C-alpha cells in the first residue's frame, strides 16, 4: 500500500533525459563538457583547425593554484595549468557523440575518425584527487595517444581557440619532467614569482589490454612533498580495482542528488536546474576552496579570482533551499580561516573593532576596503542564510555574530549626522553603476540596505544567544535614525539625488527588496515600491546581463508574479552558453547558479518567518513537485501541485522553530502529524493570506491538505507541458532539440547512455 504523501523517483531514469549531450565534437569552452570534484576539473572539447582536428582536449584545472604578479600589485590570480590531449590517428569526423551522464557524473563518448573509432569515459573522482580517462579503441585507432601538455607547451592553435585576454596574467614557467618508479610520469611547473604545481599521471591496461585508463592528479606547489602527493594519488588509484573504484565515485553522486528533488513541466528549464546542481558539487565541496568566478574550469578571463560585490554571494545562493548546506560549508570555512585578514582589510584606525572586504581577492580574502563598503555584510547574509536554514547556534556564536558585529562597526565609524537630525553615509559606490567613471553617491542604497539589515540581524542574533550586549542600544539608534532609502516616482534610487538614469546590470540599488527582503511585498505600499523599481530598472535595457535576469526573476517571484519570473528565466536561457556556462569578457560562474535559485524562489520561499509554498508558479505549470527543499527555521518541505492546485504539503521540523506556512489555499484546511496518532485536525487559514501556524516540535512532521484523497498522489517527476519535451538540449548547440526531435529520443541515442566498455555496451 502506498504511503500517503509518498515520494516515487527512479533517479537514473529521471535524470537521463536531462543529461548534456553532444552530437558532434565540441570545439570551444562555451560548449565543452565539464567534469569536477570540487578541486580538480576538466573542460573537454576540441578544435576544427586542420592541424589539430585529431585532438580531443581535457583542459585541466585545480581551483587553488595561483601565481603572484612580478610587480606585487593586486592579488595573485588563477593561472592555467595544462591539458591532457587525446590524439587520434585520423581526423575526428562524423558521427561523433558525447554525453555527460549526470546521475553518475561521467562523460561517455564515441569519436569517429577518418581511420576508425574510439570510445571513452572520463570522470573526476568524487572522493579522490584524480581525473581518469578510460579508452577503448577500434581498428585503425589502436595507435591513439594520451599526452599531458603543460600550458606553456600547448600548441598556439589550441591555446588561442578561445581567444586571448590581455588582462590575464600568465607567469613565466620553468618546466621539469621525469618518470618515477612504477611508470608514473611527473611534470613540475615552477612560477617565476614562486610556487607552482606538480602533475602526475599513470596509464594501466584493463580487460586484457582492450581498454586503457589514464589517471592524473594535480598538486599545489613544486617541492618534493608535493610531487609525492600527486604521485601517490595516481598510484593509489591505479592500484585499486577499477570497477569498485568507479562505483565509489558514483555512490557519492547518487547520495548527493537524493538530498532534494525538483520537477517542473518545462523540461528545458528542469534540465538547466539539475545541471546547476551537478555544477555546484563539481565546483566545490565542504573541505575545498570556495567558488570563485571560474570554478575548476579556468579559461581566458580578466576575472581570475574571487569577486565579493555579487559573484561569490550569488554562486552560493542555491545551496540553501536545495538542502545542500554541505556545499556552503566551503564558504563558511574560508571566511572563518580569514578572520585576521578581514581585520587587516580596513584602515588601521578601525581595526580594533571592525572588519571588511573589498571587491576582489584570491582565496585568502586579502581585499582592502575601498569605495565598496558593504561586501562583507553581504557575505554575512550568506552565512546568516546558512545559519537560518540549519539553525546551528554554534555557527552563529562562533563565527557569524562576532563577524557581523565587526562588519557593522566599520559602518558606524562612517556615519554622519545631518542637519535633518538623521544619520547619513558618505559617498560610496553602488556596485556596477557608473563603473568606468567610478560614480560615488551619498546615502547609497547598497550601503543603507546592508547596514540596516546588519543592525536588525545583530539584534535578532543577540536575542537568540542571550547575554549582555552593550551595543544593542547603538544598533537600535541607527535603525531609528538612519536616512530612509532614497526614492522617487520611478522607485528606489541609486542614492541621494541619483536616479537610475541609464542601464544598470546590477541590482545593487534593489538590495532592500532582494536578497535582503527588508521591503515586505506583503505590505501594499512596499509592494508597489518594489514593483515600480523593478519595472524602471528592467526598462533601462542598455546594460542588462544574465545576472540581471536572475535578480529580476527572484524579485518578480517575491511579488507573486510567476509568469513574469518565468519570462526572465527564459531570457536567461537565451544568454547562457550551450553547456550552461556564462561569459562576460571571460567566464563567470555565478549567473547560471543564481538562475537555479530564481527557479527555487518560484517553488518555495522562506523569509520574514513565513514558508511560502508554490508562491510564484506560472499559470501554465499545472503540475510541479518537490521533495526535501529546505526552508528557514530548518524545515524540510515536500509539496505536490496537480491540476493547477497545491494538493498537499509535508513539513518536517529539524529544530523545533516556529512554523508558519503560506499554503496558497483559501478557507479551512486539515493537518495531521506523520507517524503520530493519525488524527486529523481542522485549522482555519488566516483570511486573505492562506497562512497557517503549526505547533511542530523538533523531529515532528506534518501533512497539510484540504482533501484527504489528494494524499494518494505521490511526488514524482511531472510530465512535460506545451510543446514536445526537448531532448537533452544542453551540451553542444542543438536548437532543434528545444521542440522535440524525432531522431533524438530514448531509442538510438540511448545506446550510448552508460556503457560498460568491457560488456560490449560501448557507444555506437
């Protein structure tokens, strides 16, 4: 008998149609296949130039490898390392296909050349610092080669395929190559300004010589211990039995995906969402470096580091609702380890009680504060979300409260009392507005919103932690006397006497609406202000970018405008690259990840003490479902939508916090504890709001519904709506896949699904 409010997901079958797929060899970073384990990664693509048409590139990266500049100016940027090149006997030709298997986090493919055929599988092992490429060659291609090539030695035809960014520093390198006992190849790169990296690799045969696999590891530094670290990693992998080694990799990913489930009727957007979930865990892990602007997939860029006036914050934005807090631990740990540096980032006279964070840095957060004053408070907002979604008071007491206290203290030194008796801020920068002219403005919205949020949050945290806090009176005074947000008939302004006069890609002047939610869309006057501001901002089209669409979508979702939010996400899909990456002069990873948060905001919101279920679902989405999405207060939420109505909601309390739910229903509903007495209890919803309060203790779980018969319907993948479901539209550029494709269904293409080369299941 099916459990009421059940969840039925065959994960492998669900994710298979959402995989990324290439029907020809990808020939640029923009459409490459990406692999990663939170530290090591590879972007896989080739080149059409006749001199290199026989090569498939695995452009490798390790997130934390940086090099200091010779002049000592600026932070040490990320630097390219090199690539593993699969060289065939003939030119890569048609039919050649690849598929990124999301469920197993593996890339499978068949390369057809003018000489023969090669099948391959590649992965970045989920728990070992090793990339593995497995090859099975047919007649005519037995002479294929796998070669490691340092970046300095990469053929210019390949190196320049994605362009050259003259703003990017590439250090001079001294190379050394040798072979260690056990046939372990080693390449050491020593940078001119110190430091470097070591790469080790080893090949072994599988299945009686019909298959070969190359293991490769990259270590940071260039000393003997670093070489030993890389060599031992590949030797350990090569010594293990290959099947169980690969299965351990898969098992990690299978557990990861099951942490939450989302299904919507727009299968293109659904595929995009799940690729972002894959991208998150490929880009970082709890014990790995934070997500910078690149992730492990460095390419020519002026953004070879971490930016804190939006990028890092948005990159982590989807981990909270997705119930993947362990991914967010990399940000928590990085900030915690940088406490001394964050003090050093503010002027010396303020270091006794203040901390700050400038615009950009390497992973050490060495970023002196300039005209952008509030970046550290925005980082604290991410930490606050991590706290509120976990209710880990240890995190609040140990890190967040003292850091936010110091972040706000820096602003308190800057406040000025005006002739109006109110507190004002000196001229600062609203990120991305007038960037080239360094436009500065008094009472900048960006700073006012962050300062106001900081004071409110400190007061709430102080109540939570108890004890005597002498600064509470000062924080209350700031809230009482701080100048209101400057505004006019168009909505929120950049700052005092500075309207939004031209295109502005950043939503820095709208932070009070999103993501801080200081303006409450449930209040008519504030709702109208948010709506007016959003309309005016988007109407100034001149400088809109992909992340403008994600911010607009989340703001529209907070206004319960599901159709509008959906429209912004559709615009975003037209701006991202075929492989769901994104570029502005160079790759920047945050925009598609923030797109995943915007979709979450359409399905589940939790701010200001209310959990909102299906708050901004487009009318066209008659069905939608999610399982174990996480809400503030440490609640796990399941919900099912059928026939245009929410059928039931399940809420589990992990911390015993107050539970208020906006159901979207009108009139009475019923609820009961799961696993309790089973007795129903009728409850009246608050008139006009659909709100209900549930008396849940820690560990208790409740089902809400209007009709008990609806509980018979489980959470499961929902069917496509509208035009025919697209068939794996991401990967290579395949616009015909957006509207269904008769030859691209689960028949012929499924033959390359997840082949085990040793069992005659290799791609056809």
